[in-house]
């Protein structure tokens, strides 16, 4: 099968080469996630990306989003959109999904900012022409769009070298080489390394108030240990010249790292470390996309991807680390192929897509069943685009066939799902647009849910997410110097068959069941104001999210109707920025209300609200030989001691200074 | 997940219900109001029922609650309220509670501490570092703590230990290697008995190690059954030990893992008076157990475990002084049918009241009090995974 995909890949390349037309590097329309979509996503532009030092810092700014962050340089960071759980958010790199069949957690910390053009979040359904079928499958989708290299007239090579140093003993050098071939094909090679001790001090504190009004407690400082990180990321991206008829690109990615897993903070007798566990990762993929017009009105897109990831987890005996540790290896293999065709005829647009993917997981656990999964997504999407009113109706059918070792033979199981969605956008005036969607999507059980030895349950159904959304965007002020836009979204989500672990009839054995049910009523509000002056720009973006996410699993339980774990009722952020003659300054304020670690919302399980203030300052200096860019990022200026995940303290004040030279 | 499984396997206490009566003095914890859950029992010989909540694995949220007999109030997190300045509170995964000589002894498996508190007001006296402690037992001068001693699941097989703690200076003053992953422990005369589980091993252990108290050396080992866990001695010196049984995981036609018990969960007894001859008690499935001063061993287990069903059953087994045959009452059909996951049991020797700790795993658990006829007397919301109880 691998060979088949490789030859298909070659075919794609050949097609791409033959489709080359006159070099026209910049003029062709940029294929971004936004173009042609019925509903506009939330977008963080490349300009705004300059104010952050890592992708998760940008993603957490979106309204309706909760970033799950285990803290520190090596801590896992995943995104949860509208309380549906991170498994329901698809992360796409240039329109191709980043997968992890083992647990569906995509660590946002593994993507760089170099070469990233924009980050956009579609809650509900993106509906653009030539979408792959998988792009219809997630409840929400996060798109990371690469930028295309830009060459100044007469230049064929761009070099960017840079380095960052900062808190936690972090040192991160990077280099980018962009090259324009004759004929207009461009290449970008990116290399980045990071090394960090990851250590930081944090407070452990607990104060309690007594009926007589007195307060007593403790506040002590500790240092996070075993949280070092060393990693490299290397990427190569080859893009065809832009022409009206066709384009292609190929993207190869490698990420390798070794890190300490500091684990949760809990009381431990002094002489023993909390954790000595380590994790080593090797992730690699190569993906390609080829888009062309076939004949008038028809166009097509081919996408393909091969990926491999290897995770090694090492559990060291804490009392005697010299003893042999327990090691576990997980190897994910995946191959993906997609074909999409789109026809536009007047106000009518038809999109059909067919995707196929094969996943296989190899692990050296006792009694492991070596699951494989063949998935097929078939999609038909029809859009009616009148201008004032755009409507898109989409139907996706997913067939999934798993095979796994059962005794000496392989058994199989299958899950199918029909996922309809309807998206509309109505523009009664040039400044006001009303949009909404209804979508039902299913999240397939992960390999861990299904096949984790003696815990996984092979009869699980997929998680069932139903979303209803109504929103409006009003561009209140649109003048040459001032811009004010207000955006509001109200949504109702219902999550059924949520997969949770519970003890079975034999309480020593846990298993996964489709028992959870969550009902979400939410609202997002965004205000975006900016004004331009002679040589600069200033403005603010304020975002507020209200999410009432109730646990509706068991009417008899203490958890009934409680706010689900880790979702705050209120959260929001304010980003203030100003740029002037090469300078750019940003201040970002985040606030998250109280949360609970269980749906039983008792005071003992309450997590305190937190606020952080971050700042960034950058300066671009034009030199004869190139341009120099300096960037200082100050995180958590007020040194707030907080945790996003219980017992995983976040760092207090920290900084990162970066210098980049482009020539 | 493996450590998680360990947590699940770490079960209820060997509750040493010291039958000491408590004079009615006002202790400092009288200010803790708690929640009224029952009518007070003025004539109770006990002042408190302590409940140790294990907390989630590595969540550092183990707590000590108590039910106060005088006013029928249930006080949550009494340790935290009485010792607010103790950094990180009780700690992680409370695995055993015992009352000895006016002190509450708490065995914190995740934190690697054994805490001693004043039983009258829950104020801390000392915290003793002990690696991977599991269960505790006493003689007049020492405490004995079973320990996994640094073994990890998936690592090399590693013997556990019993640590001896001096009650005069609260220091470890001796240790002895026993079998793998030792659990329940009891002192009988000049001998210490500890149940070896071998829970991390591919093939489980099946012995009780016998340690000579004077020399702190293992003198013999008694072959009982596979995967031993709870161990307690009655007043005659007979040792009662439970086994989690032996199961094989196989897959059904749908590929689901099903557990086939090759040996059921069981209860066994032996005594040095008959040369450690092991007697099985037939058809008693033990998920949690306690020996009460009324002459009976009480246990709860799933009677339908062999067929994959769910039938929680309360067993009453006569031990020293108890009379009659083993009785078994199925909890469904009684007030106790509302108990979801019986995780710990304690019995009041005066009136036969049965306390059941009911763990919920994702939410706070409950403590239920039933009369000896399994009529509901009261219930209270406990902490995360209530499991271990003791009367004071």
C-alpha cells in the first residue's frame, strides 16, 4: 500500500511539473483557508503572529477556545473548541489534517511560526471549493496556512537566520533558506532547534477561611524539575509557480525531541523526585497538494500524505533509577489520499470529494492487538451563492474498518457515520452579515479508547456532536483611518455518547463506555478596532466567551447539570497593539473564570480564576544588506501563579528575546 | 494507565477497630461544623468514624473526613481544616488508616509518607517518609509498614519490603525483604504476616510471608492463593487473607476483552496453631473486608464475577467468638442497592451498623450507613474515592 501511495505521489509531481506555466510568483490568487468559504473563520494574521513566540499563544486568543496547557517548554498543548473536547478539533496544515489515530491529541507546540501565513479557526464548517472530504469531518477545524515565499525583483535567494534566548535556559537557533528556481518554482527549507532546561519556580499555596473569619494556610516555592526539552524541527516546502490554471506544493516535515515529563505536582517525601519519566518523539510526514482547472467550470484537487510517528515513553523507578526502567514504544503509521472536484456554474457550486486513509499502530505493550484502520470519507457539497445569501449543504459519509489481533487471527469491526451540515451567510447590507450553521459530526473512538489492553472496549460507538450556531458580524466603522467590527455568535452544542472510562462489573477492571452527555450553551463576542495614521497603526481586539457546559450524563449523580471539568463559564482576552515605523508593541490580557476539576461543582474541586498579562515589542531595521528584526516577548508580566490543568503549575514571569537577520 | 490500575487495585483498609471508648471531652475539632446527615447517637462508645479518601492518582487530593456520633454531622477534609499550614496537605493516595494508642495513622502511598495524627483533634504529630507504603500494623513498640519499595509496573520484578518504625522516636529502625508488591499486614504474637500480591508480575505471587518479630527475618512463607491482598488477624490469632483471584483476559467474537476467572476471588484462613494449614472459605468474593470485634469478618464482593454479572453481596463470616455459618446477602433488593462501587467496609461492634465507602471515580464518593439489617441510616458526600475507615 505504501508503494501505491508513493507512485501516486510521483504521479502528482509529474502532473504538477507538466502544468507549469509562465512564472508569476505573486499575482496568482493565494489559496488561503478563507477564500471562497461561505462563512468567514476567526483569523490571526501573519502580522498578529509576529507578537507571539509560539503557536499556542496565538491559538488561545480565539473566542470560544480553551487551550489546555500542561505548562513549561515541553508541556503538551491542545485546543478545545466550544467544550466539545480536543478530539473534535481537526488541525490542518495547508488543508491536510495532522492525525494521531492513537489518541487524537495534536500538540500545538510542535509547529513553528516561521513560514506560517495565517492561523484560522472554523467553528462548524468551512465550505470552500475543492475541499477534501476530511475537512468536513471535524466539529471544528484549525487551519495553519503556510505563506508563499516572496522574492524581491532580481533576487533568487532569501536567507533568514535567527536565534532566541530566554527564560528556563531556552536557546533556539533557526535558519530558513528560500530559493526561486528558474520557471518560478520555489523552495523553502526551515531548520529549527530548541534546547531548554525548562526549570521554573512556582508557588504551591492554599489558604482557607474559618467560620470565625480567620485565615490560615501556606505558600511555598518549589522548582519544576525534569522538564528539559531538546528538539529539532526540519521542514522543506516546494511550491509551484502561481498561475491561474494550476498549482502544487509538497511539504516534508520532521520533528524530533527528547524531554523530561515532570508530571503533576503532588506531595512527595523529600528524598525522592516526583518524576524521572522521559519521552522521545520522532514525527515525520510528507504531504502534497495539486490543484488545477480541468476545463471550464471544473477544477480538481489531489492531496496525499504519508506520516510516521514514534513515541518512546520511559518510566524510571524513582527509588532506584539505576534499575532498568519500563519502556513503551508506540509507532503510528498513516497514509492518506484525497481527490476533490468542484464545479461552479453561475450561482451554483458543487463539490465532491473522496478521501482514503490507512492507519496502523504498533506498540510493545503486553497483549497489544496491533490495530489497523481503513477509513473512507465521501462528501457531496452543494452551494448556492447569490452574494447576499450564500448557502452550503454538505453531506459526508464516513466508513471505518478496523482490524486487530484477536487470539492468533485478525478480527475486524466497522463504524459508519453520516455527517450532514448546513451553513449559511446572509448579507443584508455591505456592513452586516448574519451567518449560522447546523452540523452533526462524529468523533471516531481512538486506538487507545478501543484497543488499550484490557481497558479499551471494542464495541464503542463514535462520539456524537451536534452543533447549532447563529452569528452576526457588523462592520460598524469602515473608513480610511478607522475600522471597527463587532462579531457575535450564539451556539448550542449537544455531545452524546461521550467516551469515558468507568469501572465495570468487576471494579478492578476499567473500561471505556459511551456514557457521557454534555449540553453546551455558549456565546462569543469579538470587538476589533484599529486606526491608521501616517506611518503606523494601532488598535485592540477584545474577545469574550461565555460557555455554560452542563454534564447531563447521570441524573442520579452529584455531577448532574454541573459545569464540566476545565471549562470556565467566563473567559476572554484583550489584545492591544500599535505599530509605528518598524516598531510594533503588543499587550495581551487573558482572563479565565473559575473552573472545576469534576462536574461535581463543590468548593473542594474549584480551580481559582486567573489572569495573565503578556507583552511583546519588536523592531525591524532596514540595513543595506538586509533587514534585522529584534523581538522581545514578556510573558506573564504580573507573575501570576496559576494552573490551567490541576497540579500542573504554569510558569510565572518569563521572557524570550529573539534576533533575526533576513537577507 | 498502569499506575492507574494500581490505584484501582489498591483497596480498602484493614480496619483495626480498636475498641477503645472515648470520654466526652470537647476537642479542638468540635468547631468543625460539617453537614448534618444523621440524628446524633449520644450513647455511642465511639466519638468519630474516620474516613480516608484516597483521592485521584497523583492528584494530591487525599482527604480525611469524619462522622461525629454526638451530633450526627459529617465533616469533610478535617485534616486540612485542623492543619492548614501543612504544605500540600495529607498528600497523595491515602491507602490505609489505623488507630493505635490514641493516634490516627495514615499511610500515603503516592506521597511516600506515614502520618501520625492526634485522634482527638486530627492535628499532625509526625510525618515519616516511607517509600511506597501500602498497609500498616502495630505491636506495642513498633509500627510495621508493607511497601512496594520502588517497584514499577513493566520494570524488572522487584521484591517488596516491610519497614519497621519505632513508636518512641518515629524513625525507621529496621526493614526486611518479602515477596513482590506486599499488601495487607498483621501482627500475631511473635510473628508478622504480610500478603504478597506480585501485582506487577506476569505471574502473581501466592504466599504470605511470615516474619519473626524479634529478628525481623522472614522465617517461612505460607502458600495460600494467587494475588493476595487484604490480611487481618482475629482475636484468636487466626490470620484471614483475601485473594483477588486469577484471571485471564481473552477476547470474545467482537474482540472485547473479557475476564475469565481461573480462580475466583477468595477468602482463606490459617493459624500457626495448626502449622499454617490453609482453610478456604468457599464462595466468598472479597472486594473489601474488615474484622469486627463482634466476632465476624464482613466482606463485600461481586458474587457474579465468574459470569461477568454484577451482584454485590455482603458476607458475614464467623471468626473467633462468632457463631453459625457464613451468611451472604445480595445488596440489590436491600437499601444498599444504591451503593455503586463498594470500596471499603467498616462495622460498628456495638450496634452492628455497617459503613460502606462508595467510590465514584469521576466525582466525590459517598459513605453509607446501614443497620445490620441493611436499612439505610444515613449517607454523606465524601471526598474522591472514599475507601478506608476506622472507628475512634
